[in-house]
C-alpha cells in the first residue's frame, strides 16, 4: 500500500470513529432504541363513525393500540383515561404523527354508536383516536394476534387481559405495555422517541 | 512473521469495522431485529403441572399460549422431583421450576437449558418452637417430599450457607407434603420447607412459624427462585416457539401480579384451592421479572452448590453450558409495564 493510501485509510478511520462516537453519545442521551418485535399484525375494522379503518391506513404514523370494552366498569376506564391524558401532552403530534386505536373485545354490544358515545364520554379527540369494532370472529383474530385473551364471564362481563402495543411508522411492532399500571410518562417518551425516529428516517 | 501478518490484518479489520459503524452512525442507520416474528415451528407445547402453585404463571398462560399459536397446550402432571427428568427426557418442552435442581442437571451434562427467570422467593422454612433460626436445624428432623427434590436441595443450600453440613447435621425424613403438615403440628418433625400453597395453608391453620422466607430474607430474596427451563433440543429446533412460549409465561406472570383474582380463578380451574392461590398471587412479586438478572441467579446458586460439593462444574461452566438468555433479554425490552 502506498504512503498516500495509508494516509487515506488513517483519515477515513479517524472520521469513521468520530462519527461512531457521535452516534453512540447521541443514542445514549436519547435512551436505547426500542426493539423491533416484528411486523404488526394487520387488521381492518369499523370505526365509531361506521367507516372502515385498516392498520395499513395508518402507515406513516405511530400507533398506540389498546383493547377495551365500553361497558367495562373497572379497569378499562383507567386505561382509556390514561391514554386520554396523553392526547394534550403529545401536542401537535397527536393525530398528525401519533394515532391511538382502541379495539373493543365486546363486539356484540359495542356497536359504532356505543363506541362513539364511549369516546365522547372519555374526551377522545377523533382526529387522532379511533375506536374499532367488527364481527366477533374479526375481533377474536385481532386480539389473538396481539396476545390479548378474553372471554365472557357468567355475569356477562368480558374478562380480558390488557396490553398496549406501540407500532412505528413503518408498521413494525416495537414494544408492548402489560396491564394498566404502567407509567404514562414512559409511554409518552416511547411515543416521542418513535416520532423522532420517523423524523430522522 | 505470522504474528506480524495477523496484527496487520486486525488493524485493517478494525478500521473497516469502524468505517462501517461510523458511516452507519453518521447516517443514522442502525441494525435492528427487522425479521418478522414467524409462527411457532410447532403448534403443540407441553408443560408440567405440579402440586405447587408458585409456578402459577405457566398455568395462567394457557390461553396466552394459544394466542401465541400453540393450538395444543398440554400439562403433564408430575411430582416436583420429576420435573427435571421429564424436561431432560423431552417429555415436556418448557417449564418453570426451582433453579437449583436445574443446575444439578446441567452439572450432570443433561441437555437442559435455562431460558429466563420469572419470580423471586416463594419457599418458606417453617419450624416448631425448637427451631428459631436456620442454625437451629443442627440435629433436628426435617421433612421433605423426596431426597433430591427442590425442597431438599434448597434447604441443603440454605443450611450450608448457615454453616451446617446438610448431610450430617440434619436428619432428613421423607413424607408427602400433605402428610408433613400434621407431623409438624405434632412435633414429630421439627421443620419443613414448602412452596405455595403450603406456606399459605400453614399460616391459615396457624401451624409452626416462619424461620426463613426466601422472598424476604437476604440473600435468597435477591435472586430468582423459579426459572424457565427447556430441553436443549427443543430450543435448538424451535427458537420461535421457545420465545413465544416464554413470552406467554412472563405475560402471565404480570397477570398474576396485576389481576390476582382472575389469575387465582384460572389456577382454581386446574384443581387448586382458590383462597391459597389468591394469597400466593398477592404474596409473590410476579411482576418483577424484568428487574432481576437470571445469570446472576445462576452464578449465585451455582457458587453455593459448588462450595458445598453439590456440583463439580464451576458457575461459569454452568452458565456456558446450560443457559440461553437471548429470548428473555429480548422480552425484557419488548414488554414493559
């Protein structure tokens, strides 16, 4: 290798190392990137407005997906209230870059009209939050794909698990929050991190 | 000459690597796990069902396992001592169990691989008035279900940690756990160690008193108690199924903590007593699995076992030959809450 070539390699190495260090420090400052679990399972369901909505329609936005049902008296309202509180915190990103989707696990009772009333009662801004229903078979499939378990109790309530899934702008499932006791600040940070990631891309 | 050449190549490789990393960093490109999560390689999964309910998450996980693509979820009823044998034999694919006997199996070269931790302490040592501390076990009679069972192995480790020689200093007697409870009441045995629902039942009936609670007392409370193990061949041939099954179990662990009544109902459906199941859900910190390090747990237990001659392998050998944390590490990041 000639002297000039060796000099070139050295300079390239220094530049590369510098870039790598900047990258490492910037990511350390932002926190570790969220994992990529895999493609988020697709679905097409009916919104509270009676229109069809597919996950694919939301491509380009960050999606927070929850499962609830309207007549749930105990835990679902806590989750919905937690999500509702994040709408304002997201500012102009809400609706434009971040979209909430709540799928009912009680499709027999939760018609679009019922879900619309539920959304209004919880202060959900329809510009960035859709409440979805479908046939029992469709709902069962979506819930199953996202790891939700539910069944009707003898009292007629729905016994179901809680899992909030964050899906990035490319349709990749990134992280899932178990239960409803998670820290909303952490969820907000993750949503904002995914928005920044989209902006960078 | 060879060394010189090797050194020159290393530098090139190093610079080349730096160039790739640096360029990627500048451009904001980062390698990620982009691959799709495929369906499990098998739709059948076999777990164990033991008399204990500290492994509740794997009972609660049944529907979650179905959601992960396992249409055929089977539970094989075995005694606690048989757990490790059936996993090693490939009769069960994956299961939670107390860590120490898993380490014994790995030490023997049995093809078991540890995948991740689920919860810390569930064992409790109960004694009569004659036993106030672990050191009081010297010369006493202690009931265990079987020699080599989780109970026997764990109490041996605890006794050795307290300076006793578990083989010489303790008079071990074997009785099924249900028969041990009246023996403790009558003072025919001085102590017994039990895992849920036994401690809950002893407390409810006012039998004996707690000498040591592995969920509270250090150092035991600092490490996982029950850990998920699998047959090595199953993991090798079914990596996706392994991760999916592990995910269902840790998700179920959170469910046990956050919705104890529901979890207790599901456990009662499998034939256990609802009240004891509920107590267990409320007492064991099932939602802490993301906070503990399974490798440190293996190192801790393997060190204790190596010190007292229970295993020949070093802790590092046990970790190298009997653990695979990649799925658990991924799940610790993928699941929050």
